[in-house]
């Protein structure tokens, strides 16, 4: 996709969206899995730092997706409080 083709409004859907729910589920389970690795007793030092970074990356992805969703709702004139 080209940047000029990106439309945040596609995130402003109003009906339940099964694909959206699945995407958020995948992000959540991966964040949880990476957090479990990071806090495991067998992980130490640089491995723990790397695992923490991976867990945080999944959380950042979810935050980004939710921000785009809010922008999409706003762009479509939908007040999502």
C-alpha cells in the first residue's frame, strides 16, 4: 500500500468487526506470551531485556491500532467515548 492510499476512515467501522477482534486477540496473546518469557526464571540478563522489548513492542502495536481506531471513528463523525 502506498502512503497516499492510506485512509484512517476505514478504522471507523460501526458494526461488530470479526477481523478487528481477531487482530486484537492475536496481539494480546502475543503480548502475554512475551511477558511470560520475560518474567521466566530461566531468562536473565540480555535475554530478559530482549524479551521485555518484544513484549513492549506488542503492547505498542495495540496502542497504535487503538489510536488509529479512534482517529477513524473521529474521521467518520462517530463519537466514541
